[in-house]
C-alpha cells in the first residue's frame, strides 16, 4: 500500500481522501495541521489513525511515502520544498507555485532527491476529458475555432479570506486558470499559446473577476472567464463547424453533450464516486514504475501554466502602476 500524509485540514482534503480510499492501492497514514486540535478533529472525521499538530512531524514520519499538499496557494512552494527535503514523494495542489522560478526549483530538487513530484490536476484524468479528447481527435464536430469556458463561485469567501489576498496566491486567476490552460495542453497536445486578458480587482487588490484569452497554434481562440462575484454558468463549450460540445463543470465533469448543427444530439455519461480517483490511480502507476515525474501532468506543462498565469499578473500589476 502507498501511504499518504495529508498536509493541512484544507476543505478539499475530504474529497482527496475519498479518492485515495476508492483507489485501493493507497491509504491515508496521517494528517497534520498547524494545531493539534484541528488535526485530531480531522483524523476523527476521516478515520485516520495518526495526526500531528505541526507540519514538521508529518515530514519526519518515516512511514509516509507521499505527501499531499493542499495548503494556501502562496505556501505551496515552502511546503513542497520541506517535504522534498525530507525525501518524500509530493503531490501539490494547483496552482503549483506562484512563479515559474519556484516551480523549476522544486522539480530540480525532486530530481536531485529522487522523489516523484506532480501538480494535482484531476481534470486531465477524468473519463469525460478522455472522451472529449477522442471526440476532438476524431473531428466529430469538425474544425474547432473557438472554445469558451466559464467558472463562477460567488459568495464563497469573505474579503479577509486568503482567496482575496494576492500575496497568498488568492485571486480568480490563481484560483482556476490552470484548469483551462492544462486542459488545453492535454486536449491539443501542447499547443503554442499566446495569452492576453484583463480583470477587475476588488478592494483587497486581488482579481475578483478575470477573463483571459489563449490563442492556440494561431488557429483557435479560447476565452476563459473566472468570477468570484458572479454566478456564471459553469461550463466549457467547444465550437466546431459541424456542431458544439458542452461540458458542465469542466474541471470535475461526469458527462458531456454534443449538439450537431443538423439537429442531432449525443449524450455521454461517466458516473464516478470520487473525481480524484483517476488522478490518484495515475500517481500509483507512476510510483509503481518508479517514475519521478508524470508523463501526463509533466513538469513542462506545469511550468508553462505557471508562467502564463505569472505573465498576466505582471501585466495587471503594471496596468495598476500606470
Ligand atoms: N483540485 C481541486 O479540485 C481543488 C479544489 C479546491 C481547492 N484546491 C486547491 O487546494 C488548496 C486548498 O484549497 P482549500 O479551498 O481547500 O483551502 P482552505 O480550506 O482555505 O485550506 C487551506 C489550508 O491551508 C492551511 N494553512 C497553512 N497556513 C495558512 C495560513 N496562513 N492561512 C490559512 N490557511 C493556512 C490550513 O490548514 P491547517 O490549519 O490545518 O494547518 C488551511 O486549512 C488550494 O491550493 C486550492 O487551489 C483544489
């Protein structure tokens, strides 16, 4: 069994643990929090035998093979570096780091210490995404020229939450842009990207709503809107010359629909219990093969996504200073 240590009691933890349990090749060995009371409560909630009141104790536990890092975005670099320095394999939640220099340093350190390192990006492992890729490759809706993605999660956080603190990696773009970018990398086999975009900031200075465009291979335009203040219809739509494909909740979707211009429709269902199990099975396969990086969520893809997001934030920073 592959033994996981869970770093923090983040809200996402329960869903990741459900994926580990469903995978059957993994078990959750321990959970750590900044306070022992929170760690104990989470251990009881998720039925985990061991818990620690500091992250350091988790890094030092020799029974743990893999550390899962879902801390606040701005601390991923620090926490991943610490785990790698303790020779653990590491899965880091998206966005991997806030800068591409940090991302490169982590992949270098992982290689040096012979540890597996991957950004957690469940979207590219979902059966729905695999079906979508097949449909695109088979040209089922004809030539695709435009793709639109929308994700809105209004009212989830107050302005004093870290999701509204840019220095902690808060903001709409940090929050969800990698879903769009890494989905496109996967579906279109590493296209050439040009990025542009704009945002509206809230009083804390972070982007509350943003829209960015990816021009792919000079042929396809992708428009992606992420809003923390607007209840958008959460979906991705791929427009081809024979019809269009709609994928609701594209980052965790379990179904998709095709609408052909001749009036025909087609529906695909991919029911799952945990949307994380596919990603976790892939991690186990990589570990079994003693790989240090994933052949799907590659360091190159993570580095590129990190760089594109960083580029836009730099642009928005300069715009503010004008
Ligand atoms: N893949 C996905 O589907 C998915 C979905 C949602 C979120 N995420 C990612 O998962 C990560 C966590 O997101 P979340 O929404 O679950 O976050 P969250 O509930 O706010 O949890 C973040 C955790 O970070 C720890 N932490 C350490 N230092 C902190 C600080 N200074 N301030 C606040 N918390 C601190 C806390 O754990 P302790 O107090 O226990 O130490 C806290 O529980 C993010 O990177 C996010 O992008 C991924």
